C-alpha cells in the first residue's frame, strides 16, 4: 500500500488472528498447517489525488491489479484524498475518503513519478537494455534526488510527462511541463548558491534535462530542440569543470556521475568544433586517483582529442588556400591524426573482446550479443569515423571518392556502413528511448557522411530508412534527429559543407 508505513500485508485470516504470516501464495503456510481456510490477500491500494468534484482515472484496468496515481492540481493541506481498490476488470471500485498530510501525498507522488522515469529510462525494468553507465546512473539517482529540490523537480517533471504519455492525460502533461519550468528556476537558484552548485546531486540535473529535451522538446524541425539539448550538455560541462578534477576522486557518487557524463560534453565539443578541457592531462588522471580505468574511460580519453583535430581541419583543411603556411598546418593536423590512430589501434588490441566484429560486410542488420557491447562498439566506430574522415580531409581525399579501403589506414566508409547496419538493433521496442538516443550521435554522423556520395552507400542508407520506418520508434526521437539536421542547416554554408556531426 503506497504511503502507509507498517501496514500488514499478511492474509486476512492471520491478520484477524494477529499471527505472523509467511505470505505464501495462494494460501499461507500458517493456515495450511492448522487446517483452516486462508482468507487470501487484499488487493493493492493506492492513493489517487482527487479535487473533490470529479474523479479522474487513467487507462482501463486489466485482470491484474492496477495502480494509478493522478495529481491534477498542486497539493495543499485541504486536498481530499481518495484511496480506491481495483479488483478484476469487471469489479466495482470500493472507495473511501480520508485526508493525508501533504508530506505523505508528496512522498507517494514522488515515488510514482520516479517509477515512471525509471520505466522510461530502463524499458520494462530490463537492466540489460542499459550499458554500465546507465546502470550506475539508475543506482545513484533515487538517493541523489532526495538530497536536492532542483533534481527532485527535474525527475518529477520527466516522470509526470511520461505518465501522461502512458495514460493519454493532457492535463498531466501540462503539469509535467510546469514542473519542468519550476525545475529550471530551482536549478538557477542552486547554481547561484555556492554550496549547492558544487553538490553531487546538481551534477545529475543536466543529464535529465537533456533527456527531457530529446523526448519532449518542442519544434523538432526548427533546430531549437537540438540547441536546447546542446545548452544542457554545455551546462553539464560547466558544472563539471567548476569543481575541478580533484573533486571526483574521493566521492564515489561524484566520480560515477563524472565518468558517465564525459560522453555528452564531448559530443557537444565535436559538434561545435571546439577543443575541450577534458583533453587536458589533469582531467584524464586526477579523477581516477586510486581507481582503475575501464575500457570505456580510456576510449573517451582518446575521443577527447577529436574536437581539437576537427577545429584544425575546419580552419585549415579543405578550406586552406594551398599556401606553405596552410600546408604546414595540414601536416601538423595529419600528425595528430596519426598519433590518435596509433592510440586507437593499441586500445583495440587490448580490448578487442569488448567490440563486436560482424562476420560479413553485406548490407544486412547487425545482431549484437547484448546492449552493452552494442553501445561500446558503435561508440568506437563513430570515433573512427570522425578521425579517419578528418585524416582524409587533410590528406586531400575528395568527398566524392568511392573507395572503401586505404592501403595504409582504415577507411571511414567502413565504419559508416557498420553504424548504418546497427540502426535496426538500437531501434528495437525493447530498448525504448534508451536505444534510439544511444545511436543518435553515431547515426547522425553516418547519415551526413553518406550524404556526400549516396550512390555508393545507397543500400546502407536503405537500412537506416527501414529502421526509421519502424512504427515502434518514438516520434520524439525522429523529431529530435530532425532538429539536429535543422540546427546544422541554419549554420553558415561555409561550415555546413564540412560538418561531420549532426
């Protein structure tokens, strides 16, 4: 029973006899041993928020016990609470009225929205649909959200909108967006407070807000949704750097959030073509004092150098005039690319078992052994795609080149095709929004690379289109990817021609 501490869940007979019950189904052992009829168990109860005028229910009930929780207006001390028991679908509800203190109402609602958020983040409660980063985040979030009001409101907002999508309740969706606005205001208060701004819970806020923009952001075809997501990623980076690298070595929760957060600010840095402090040696070492780096940690260390290379390519690469000075810059950029190539090769030699290598190269969907391997593999592939595309640029390989191999290094087209073949796997219904958001960055880069020469990569683009047409793919993900396209297209043409990242 939600919100009623200490309520016995024993069978009816044991409760009447005031005896302990072992909760065995369909009848408890106490009754069975004594040869008496077990009275069974009460159906679960839940508090449903009611405005005193009209009860609002959600989805229709199945034969299983259904739990609903609705909050049509802010809670105050005078709000009437109705607890309703739902039995089978054809049974009548048995309501009775009671008044609960606001703190208990708040607790029950918070529990329900946290559950809705977790169901969104971990589809069907299946932790296999998350990689290690996601599992770590899920483990620390409930505790952290109880420690800061801004984080609590952010989770409430996304959980409330998620509940509205499930029940079709437009009023609940409106409440969720109001909560999101309140969360933004409260986050600003937290940032203006010296103590709160450096607290561990505040570090988690940009990640959830970025997810809100992906799933529920408006105007997917305008570029505003993608730019809002980008602003949260940049905000996350600002929060990280404000604390300094030493802050993430002792506190386990802070270290977990930092290690898991690096990928998103790196995506933003790649998109904006700006070097990042995460590529500085102190940010690659101090947070791991007394700790062992994972293969993903080391891979992100390599990725941290990509934005700086792209910054040089954009400035000096194909746009250079061919002067001696420009050629010298190209040689410097080429040397950095080759250095990074060597690091990637060493990483692959050590962690080859972490990467899935398809048996064939035909344009057919790839089946990964599990979601964690799929995430790590596509992350490695997109880093390779970015690096070797940059190396092609400084080596004066024209975008219209139709080759698929190079004699002295991997060809970026190979990795683009592998990512295209991965789309179907990540768009599976079992992975929900998690799968689609995980592949968005690799897939966006792949689509832009292939758009340079569509006749060569047509069959692989066809795989993406087929996965895209999956009716189970959330429209929010499609809108977000459209927004990423739009955010690139509104950039100056000089830059658009050279963009690799959506």
